[in-house]
C-alpha cells in the first residue's frame, strides 16, 4: 500500500480560553516563505499520511494523526526567563503556569498573550 504524505502549517491565534488555529497545506517547510497572518503569533509544520484502502468494495481514505511535527515558531515577541518574570512582573499565576509546563522561559507574543517557551521552540 502506498501512502501519500502532505505537509501543513498551523497558525496559532490568541483565544478567550484556548488558542485558536487555522491550517493550510504547504509545499515547503521553508520558514522564509511563510506569510504569517496579521493576528497570528506563531506556527508549526506537520505532516499527515493518508492511504486509500478497499473495504467491502468501497474505497476508504485513512489518515494519520499529525506526524513529523516541527518546533513551534514564534513570530515576534519578547522572551523572559522565569527569574525575570518573578522580578519584573510579579505575576504569580503566569510563573506557576510556565513552571507547570516544565519551561524556564515564557514569550510575550506580538499579539499580547503569553506562551510557555519550550526548549525546542524557535
């Protein structure tokens, strides 16, 4: 069975309680070719593998979960260490959330929201 691999980009936007997102198919993972939407604060690439199988004489398309997921790419923003957050902002909830995610840094995104900044993030 031959599978088809398609690459996508997922843009993240600030939401009320959770981040919102939009996804589109892309031909390349070249970040220099990405046009980040105005309200997006970051993006990641991922692949979906699909295959068409015959089930009782009917063609059925099966698709994978996200695979080959890239690091999160933040567009703009300013990085802060947890130590800086404790000193400069006195925001205990933000510090607890960042530390709770196992991160040592957070990013104040260009859209005004905070995100934990993981070691693999760009």
